[in-house]
C-alpha cells in the first residue's frame, strides 16, 4: 500500500511509529480527514484521533489543528509512493 523511508525516520532521531501510525500519516498526506480515515480503517474517529495525538507526541510537534500536515509537508520524501 505504501512505503515509508526508514532512512528519513532514522535521520529524525530513530522515531518509532507503529504501523497504524504510519498508515494514519499516509492518509493525512493524501488529504483525508479523521472521519474518512476511520471509515477506510473500519475504526472509530476517536481511534484515529488517538493515533494522531500519539504521532504528535512522538514527533514532538507543537500541537495545532494542522500540525501533522505541516510536518508532512516539511518532509516530502517520507513516503515513497
């Protein structure tokens, strides 16, 4: 489905994201909302929001509405699609 550049993740300090968190990042990169992601993953919106929150904590991103999208845009080579 998608590949993540582990070299980039390694260069970011060896951040350890779960497969679910990587999948959420991919969907955010594609412009999907939490509701759309939840439908695709057959889970609740709350679950997606929890993954987003965990990603923000792991990446040490200042929390804001578009924090993850901004982070993804600053790392365009993260996903090999």
